[in-house]
C-alpha cells in the first residue's frame, strides 16, 4: 500500500466526513496489525503441533504393553487334571496379579515366582469344578496386559474318602490322635498328607505318621495341653491318592481336649495309678497277660469306650486264645 486513498477525496471537508475517514483509517490499521499477528502466531502453532516432543509423548502413552500373558490350560478346556495342569506365565514383563477362583468365589492358593515370570498353585484343584483365571502383567514401562480364561476339571470315576476320629464337636483326652482311615489303599501318601492340615490353639507342632497305606495319624510329640482346640481341614477333593482314584471329600472338623487324665500301669506290681490334672487320684489293682501272652508295653490311647463288646484274641494276633462275647465297660 502507498497511502494515496487515505489522503484523497475519501476524507471530507466537514467534521462529519473527517470522522468517517478516521473510522476507516482505524479499521485498515487494525486489519494490518491483525494480519501481522496472525502470520507470526500461525507459524508457532504449526511448529508446536508437528514438534517431536508432543507427537512422541502421545504415542508413548497410547502404546500397547509389551508383556504377554499365557495361561494353561487354554480357555474353555474341559476334563483338566486336578494337579500339574494349571500354570500362568509372562514374557517381556512380570506378573503382578493372578487370581484363580471356582464358581463360588473360593480362591486357589498360589505363588508368583520371585522373577515374576510364572505362577503356580500351591494346592490341587477340586474335581468337576469350573475355574476362572485372571492374570495381569506389566512391561518395563509399567504398562499392563491382562488375560482372563475359564476351564473345568475332570469328573473322577473312582474315588476314596477318609473315615476320621475324633468326631466333630467332641471332647477327648490328652492322648487322642487325629486318625484317618482311607477306603482305598494310598500309593501317593505325600499328596494325600499335603491335603490334610491339622492346627491347634494354643499352637504346637503336629506331625503325621502312616500305618500301612490306608491309615494316617496326626499328633504332637507330647500329650495335648488340656483345653486345646484342634481343627482338621480335609481337602481331599481332587487329590489323586492312587492312579485314577481321587478323593471326593472336603470337610472341616473341630474338637476340644478335655482335662488331663493319664493312667500308668505297672504290670509287675499289678497296679494302675490314675493321674488327673497332675495329681494321683486313685491306685487300682489290675491283672495282666500271662508270661506266654504278655501285656503290650508303651504308650496307648483309649480311643473308644463300650458298655459291652466282644473281645477276640484273633484281632490282636493271638489266634483262638480267647473269644469273649460280652465284656462290660470295655
């Protein structure tokens, strides 16, 4: 622009005409200023939108996690083994969360490895049960990757249970062990014993001991303390006790230890001293076995009491030495 139209006839000789010209001049000047500002500002905005920092940060935040979660068995699998089949792993990342639960919401205990690369259950699964698995892993940038699957365990054709003593809710003596007799001979005692947990309050170490392949007892090294509360968790459902034979029992049993009463027999002196809560309350005369069939020595537990019972020598390896049908107070 050369300025000629502004100083020409468009500016009137009267005051009114000069005002209109002034307004037009201001408008043109403002338009020119706006044009300059737009040109300057427009260049900056374009550079910011295409700048490497803004574009790269947005892509980094929206990038997918590099962690890959793998769950075995595969989603929808059926007739899955109750032991050894379930495993969760992560590649290019570390597992942070793994939950496995049945349809009732009961979770399966398990552990994530120290390196975060795998998870495995610490106990067996139940038979004929549907499980849902939820696993989450994070990559090196902290981005999460999750996976969910569902599978169902096998339905056992052959099963076993354990008949247990003491009875649920009972009160027993200080020498009473937890005794479990299985309906089938067990060839994997380690798996079966691992599925049974015995705890006590007050706490005391409790060990298991097998008698043959069909009986398992649990007890402390010494007598129970009077008043102890004992809980037995039988988690046998799904345990493969022998090839193709699975437990079908899941039960919790509790019982209480009563007063401390210990009787000591001296076969030579033919006496029995009854000790109750640390005091000798009675000394009784007794009879013992003949020299050819001596009375057993050692610590023994009175685990059953009968008003009347049959005593047959054959049950304790004495053949036909005796067979008494009606023995009172046995």
